[in-house]
């Protein structure tokens, strides 16, 4: 099969005929559990050929080869009954744990909240037969499918809220390059989504692998958590396609809910993540966090968690919106702790549209190292390339645009001594940040005040002004309450 794109397109066309599959997100979910079983079976064929006495965690009659590989096999009502009453119940209830049966643990985690949406067994058989045209044991075809898989992930951007699961590849690549994970270091994404950061890090680390022992180190260095079923399933399949044989350390769970369970043994060397922003956590999640940083805002809680999960000397690169930079109240306390316990050495300010169409909000890349307090923060304002006024789905940000930052970056070991200010780069001292009540939204001093009519920018400015006004009201209330208390005490 020289071109896999028509295969996937034809599968999606078949699914559109089925009355049970409603919308792109369900089509992708349906396609992904089928792909997972097909990929898993292909990898098992390799293991059976290379390892003595290999045993599958999946019962023989449930494996892909037993019910799907024969194009004249089960179809119609018989296929639907098998999938709904045998396949799914069996896989959802596999007896497995990550230590004694890690492969079974991975399979059960993938199917934990998965569903078969298709109502026509005949259409399902057509989809299965089309998938069988892909030979995952052919290395060239597997590499080609990796590219196609990236396209499937990008399609999520048009699937409503599912778009939050995709971070532009150029952004993940730049963050990995600048954090520079090394073989032997543990690496985590606590909000994995579809695994973009992990896959990018795997490709980075694979350049350091020279033998089987190195490969074993790489296999055991990748960790992650994902709360939602669809991106978790996509992430596991993505990692299998990129050579992670048993991705059992990618847990289907809400990382935030486990804050108190994480100990020093769970800490890692590198964290790369784009935590969900603009979201509110379910009631009770914030209660597991320290009282002074409790909030329901997801991105804020993740930043507290990331600091907790880093080893001393550990490095992090995190995507955060503008609202975090200038936010007050709990946000200010979180930033104060970040600057006390970590060296927030660089903030790369991205322009509008990088995450379009999911959001037009301006975003920032924060790079920090745990263990030493921040002395000053370098800012770099990423420009649009010549002739571009905004990014969009057809013209996304490209990795070569970050060549400017890479040339300027320098070395953390010498305190980035080689960095110089220019029209895009400047720095602010920690005293300056403290004086501004930990406002990290420090403007570029080399560019004059600019007026924007962008609705997202105007809304962000409105939110900032509202926060500043509320802080002033709270301060006045405190002064008044203190005055009344003193007056009451004096009269008594």
C-alpha cells in the first residue's frame, strides 16, 4: 500500500453511512480502538517471532487475527454481537496490573471507557477489511502511517472540544529541543493529550540510543497521565507506533487528583506539557492541594503539580496563557512560589493564532529549572514570519521560525551569559516582578505602546483591569475593616 491517505479517508466515508457514529470525534474514537487492536496484533507478531514463549495478554479468540483478519469472517449482526458482548466486556475486564502483566494493563486501560458506536455490522466489516490493507509489519509503511497519524490528530481540531488535545508540532519540537532531555533521565507529560510531547521527546532521545541496553533505558523513561478516554487511547496507539513496546506508564487518570499520592520516588528530571487552560476542575480536586494555592482553575493547579513533580535540578517547559502571567490572587501566590523554588529563566511569548482554531488567546512558553530561586527572567517575543499576519489551520507555525530563538538561546550552565537584548529580547529582574505583585506580563521595552482591536486581546485586557480593580477593592475593604476594628477597640 503506497499511499495510506485514501485508506483512512475511505474508512471515514464508510463510518459516515453508519447511523450510530455521530461527528468527527466519534469517528476518530471508533477508528482508534480498531487501529489499536490492529497495531497491537502486528507488534505481537514481531514478539512471537523474536521471543521464546511469548504469551499474549488477550484471549486467543479475542485477538485481531482471530475475528478481523479474515475478510470473509464475521459480519452483520454476528459481528456486532461479538464486538458488543464478547470483545469489549473481555478487554474492559482483563485481569492485569502494571507489574505482573503490563501489556494487559495497557489494553485494559485503552478500553476502559471505549465504546463501539457503529450499529451496522456490515459497515463495520467493511472498515475492518480496509484496515487490513495496512501492513504494520512493513517498516516503510509503519513510518508512513506515523505521518498519517499526525494528520488524524490534526483533524481533532475540527472536532469541537477535542481540538484541545493537539499542540502544534513546531511548538512541541522547540520545547523539546530547548529542554534537551538526555538518555537516562525520566520524562513526564502530566497532561499527555495524544502524546505529542512524548513522541517528540522519544525521537530526540532515540538519537542517543546505541545498543539494546540504551533502548531498554529509553523504553522505561517515558511517563504520562491523561484524564480523557479519547486522547489516552490515541496516545497509547501513538506510542506503540513510535516504538514504545509497553506504554504501561501512561496512566488513564486525572493527575491533579493524585497530588498527595506523589512522593519523592515519583519525581522526574524533565516535564514537557501543555496543560488545559480556561478549564475548571470538578469539585474536591483543589482540596488535595496546599491551602494557600487552592483554585479550581486547571492550568494553575498543574503549575503547582509540576513544581512538586520535578526533581531538584529538574527542567520544565510549559505552555500557559497570558491570563496566568498577569493574574492576581491565587495566581500571584503560585507565581511567587515558582520564583522562590525554581529559576524561571525564559518566557517565549507567542503571537495570536498559534493554537487556532482551538483558541485565539495569546500563549507563552515558560522554561524553568527547580532548585535555585529566580534572579531575572528573559523574555523573547516570537514574531510572525514576513508576510504573515496570523496563523491558521492551513498555515500553522513552523519549526524553522524558532531558529531566531535557538541562535539567541545560549547555555543555562553559564547563566545564559551570551544572551543580549534586542528588539525581540529583554529581561526583567525578580525585584521588578515582585514590585509588580508578581505580574509576569512584562512588556517589550523596545516597542512602543500598541493599540490592538483583536477581540481576544481586548477581553484579556478587560480581565486584567477587572482583576486589578478587585484587588484595589479588597485592599480598601481591608483598610476599612482594620480602621473600624481599631475604633471599636479604642471605644471599649
